[in-house]
């Protein structure tokens, strides 16, 4: 299992499909984290490095 990494904010331009940590180019897995009440944050997880 990949080592757990801290969640970091990433600036998104026109698109985001390359992992800024390892340069994996085939996109991300996604997860949702409750922020408050019914609001959720979208968490992108690199399938290659876990970032």
C-alpha cells in the first residue's frame, strides 16, 4: 500500500490530468471529503504515487 500523503491545494489552469508530484499522465482517482454540513471537497488521488 502506498504511503499516505497530506492533502494539498493545487492551482488548476485549463485542465489537470498530470500528477504534480510524479508526472503520472493518465488522470486521477477521486474521493469526496465532507467539509461542513452538506458541503464536500473533491480529493484527487494519483494512482501511481498516492499523492
